[in-house]
């Protein structure tokens, strides 16, 4: 699915409850048949999943404001990004 990339947040920290948070949060917008205009949402991608995309965070940041291809699984989790 083609989406507009609105933002990227590279995350690596320990939460207050001691859990390690390591991944990338992407902010995207795309048309939806049940919405006037676009849906805007953020999606967190675990680091090991993101690394499998073979797209560096720096390259993704360069694409902010552009259209990128995002692949979702049936649960609407991102399983692929291509520039």
C-alpha cells in the first residue's frame, strides 16, 4: 500500500517498568474509504523486524514527506517497507 510518510522516530530506551523498547515508530497517512481525507496513525516496528526490511533509518528519514510502499499483515502490523 502506498502511504505518505509523515515522520520517523528511532527508539531505544528502557521503560519505567524495566522493559527494553527498541524499534522504529513511523507516522503515516493514507486514504480510507470510511474517512473524509486521510487516516493518520503511528505504527511501532520492533528493531529485529525493521532490520529485516534492509532500509536504514537515515534513508527512511530522507523520505519524510514522500510516498513509500508499506506492507501490512492481516492484523495491520507493518511487515515491509520499500522506498
